[in-house]
């Protein structure tokens, strides 16, 4: 099963992707996580994308497409994948059609005030990638990851001025992407204003409905 998750920064794509990945045992691939990791390592790729991430701007298509193509060619993607944060432009969507066309695109929406609150309270684990929220998904021990015990951090791009820019960039880009998958009848939309324990079962139910529609018994 090949899934694509679309939605504004902070709507919860990474959170839902982790749950879907656990349920269906397919890898969660976040282009944002890949880039942040490369920046941390100081690799050539990391140095090339750093400035875009810091400003909340999109990394150029040719770079992102190469990274995703290489990642999807790995063995663990044979049974499928969950792409979180890709595609973000029509060029990226077209490229994906050529090397690994997705079965379903899930479009998450939430009110602006909900999104800003989610981003400003987000804490992430720099070691294992687990995502927390100081109010909505607090770790058991404040400031420490439940899964691996590492100290949690605030993402660099969760500063108020970068959040505003990321939301602006998203609004500029998302309509053509939604239309791209709508035209191909592969789009479903989930309103994600509720808490994650309410949103996740809705997403799983949609996926199950889609699976049944493909294999009616
Ligand atoms: P990326 O890492 O993809 O960031 P994003 O799309 O802005 O999304 P986020 O990771 O910020 O949010 P999310 O929706 O995953 O929310 P989360 O689950 O963490 O991209 C970063 C940068 O990389 C881009 O700006 C760009 O520069 C570059 N880039 C990446 N992909 C690219 C591409 N394809 N093309 C070009 N450039 C690219 O949840 C947020 C918080 O809310 C958490 O604290 C969580 O605990 C909490 N939460 C989640 N759901 C709920 C809920 N239902 N109720 C309450 N709290 C919730």
C-alpha cells in the first residue's frame, strides 16, 4: 500500500504516519526528517538544504525528487510506504507517478488556531524521531523521550516567524496538489481538529474502506 499524506505544517501528518506505519508495518518516510538528519550530519545534501529549512521555504524539486527516488528504491519499501511531506509541488507529484504511483492521498485539514497551537507546543526526539506535545501528548517524564529516554528538543523551524512563512508557502502550493489527486480519484480528506486518539481511528477506517473497495469479498 502506497500512501501520501498531505496537509499544512503541524496538522499532525508525522503523528498519524507513525500510527499508520505501526498498524500496517510499512515505513514512514518524512522528507523533512531526512533533510533535518542530513543537516545535523553536515553532509553535502545537508549543507545544500539548510538555508531552505531555516527559512521555511521549499527545497528545490530536483533535490527532493532524487532523495525520495533513492529512498523508495530500498528493500523496506517493497510492500509499500507512507510519504509524509512529499509531494509538495505538481512537479514532485508527476515525478512520483513515474517511479512509484501512490494508491491513495490523504489530505488533512485543521483550523489555523489549532495548527499554530500544535506547532508551538511540539517537542521532538532528536534520536528516534518520536513526536510529543507539551499539552496534548506530553511525555511521561517532562522533557524526556518515552521511547529512548533522550532529551526532547524544539524544532528550529517551529519559531513563530518561520511558522508563519511555512504556512504561507503551504497555502501557495497546496491547491494544485489536491487537484492533482482529486482528478485521479485518489484523494480522501480528513478533518483533524480533534485530538490524535480521535483522528487516528478515522484515518485507519478510511484506509480500510479503501482496501475493501479494491478487494470486495
Ligand atoms: P516537514 O518536516 O515535512 O514539515 P511540515 O510539513 O511543515 O510538517 P510538520 O512536520 O511541521 O508537521 P506535521 O503535520 O508532521 O505535524 P506533527 O505530527 O509533528 O518539512 C520541513 C521542511 O523541509 C520544509 O519547510 C521544507 O523546507 C523542507 N521540505 C520537506 N519536504 C519537502 C518537499 N517535498 N519539497 C520541498 N521542501 C521540502 O504534529 C505537530 C504537533 O501537534 C506535535 O506536537 C504533535 O504531538 C501535535 N499533534 C498532532 N496531531 C494532533 C492532534 N490531532 N491533536 C493534538 N495535537 C496533535
